[in-house]
DNA sequence: CTGCTTGCAAAGTGTTTGCAGGCCC
DNA sequence: GGGCCTGCAAACACTTTGCAAGCAG
């Protein structure tokens, strides 16, 4: 495991403590699982992976953990069509961990990341016009990805 | 019922026929329910309202209808956090039926409409950079609404 | 020790599916 | 009449909840 990862996990753990939350094996495991990937994992997938290090860990505890960690801001979750919520560590300075927004293809369901900067203009506009504070990381924009467009061009 | 509504429904029915789909009481009822409101209705709410005109209508049939009508393009659905999908008639020229995108508040869950024009610039950018065709009506952007921001300003 | 967290089981919500019969066209 | 749609019931996927025991601090 890269030193960066260890540091990342410790930061998260420290944040937990600072918020008066307890550091338990389940919580450590959830953080570790999410720290070991840049993917967006569904709760069920996290359950599976946590089971590898904490065999007894129960589904419900993990859901509760995901919820607590999201509240504190350690995790970010996005609701995607057809798959419930997906989770990832809130972006920090770790490599590949830049803040990003999400695009989802309505045809193939694939999830794409885009830099939050792409939404900066829109965010400013919504704030100015409606007083709405956009949370770009939380955004899930739907549409048709390049591959699926190409496919339908061929089909007619 | 306004003449506009009647015409709107007939357009939908005609479109159904044109696509070789059958026009049944359940389908008529679903279209009628959605035509009588500008709200975004959850499937379950549609089930309730359809029951008023077609008492025997079954949940499953209505879900299947919602899915068929969405495929044809008569309906548009948006996935919202914590409430599954919400449906509305695809925007046409009817009053209050302009195409719109959706904002959802992460605090209070409220759904706000914004004109699709607000996303025009972003859509162009995504198309140019990624070949991604944004479907603005399908978009559900998350953030904090003005009311909730005001509330948290007060609370600290 | 105190009480936040966990494990367990069951219920809850939202949606889908297989099948036989019914109705639209 | 042929076959798309419907009603029914059960299954499904995802998540939440009440409770007693356990462990972190």
C-alpha cells in the first residue's frame, strides 16, 4: 500500500475522532476500501470488500457507517439511476482524487467523471439567480455518451 | 378540463398509435393524470391517482406503462434522491410545460425547476469536449436551496 | 463505566417479472 | 383472431429500524 494511502486513511480517522465519533474496525475498513480505489462503489460492493478484512461486518453497520461518514464529509455519495448510491472518498490532494462531477449515460448506464470546473459557470449562475448553492461533486447529469451516440448513428 | 388538455392527451394517444402501441384504459388514465398537473409525480402517486378513474388498475401495469411511455418519449422521468423516479409529460407547447431541468436540495429534498437554457452552455461544452449529449430535462443537480442556506446561516 | 456502534432479523420502499387470461386493433 | 397488455402474486434490489450486547474512549 502506498504511503499516501496510509496518510489519507489516518487523516480520515483523525477527522472522525475530532468529531467525537468512534474509530471502529468497520469504519476503518470502509475507509480503507474506498481509499484503495478511485472507482465509485455501490454500498453492496463495499459490503463485499469490507467482508474480506472484517468477516463479521454486517450490512446494516456498513450502511450506517456510510451514512455517518457522509455526514461528516469524509465520503461523498452520488445517486445514480438503477444502482442506488455510489460512494467515494471526498476529494483531497491525493493523486487522482480531484473533485469531480458525474455524467451518466442513459443508454449504457456508464458513469463518467468530469472536472468540477466544467460546472463552475453554472454554479455561479444558480447562486446569483436563485440563491442555490450547487454541490458539483453531488451532481449526476444524464445524457448519451459518445460510444452510444456512435452506435445509434450506425443503427439509424 | 381545459380544451388544451384534451388536445394534449389526444396528441399523446395519437403518438401511441403511430408507434404501433395499443391505447388502453390504463394508458389513457396515466396520460390524463400527468396532463392534469405540472407537478412531478412519483410512480406511487400516479398509481393512487389512476385508481380514481380506473379502479382495477394494477401497480405493475402502471409501472409498465410508465416505462413504455418514457421509451416513446411521451413521458420524461427524473431520478431523485430518496424518492425513486418522478414523471411528467414531455414538454410541449402547453402552458407551463416548457422544458426544464431539475435542482434538488440535499437538505430538505425539495425539487426546483430551472429552464433548460441554464444548461445550454454546459451542454455545448460537454458535446464539444467529450461527445456527450446532455439531456437537460433528465438532469438532477444537487445542492442547497436558498431557504436551507438561510436556515443554516441562522444556526451557525 | 457510559453510551455510541454493532450484529441480527425483520420490515419498508420502490420496482420488476412470470404467467394465464383479456382486450385492442 | 393474433398478440400486446393487464391483473395477480411473488420476487427483487436497496436501505432502514428496533433491540440487546459489545467495545471505544
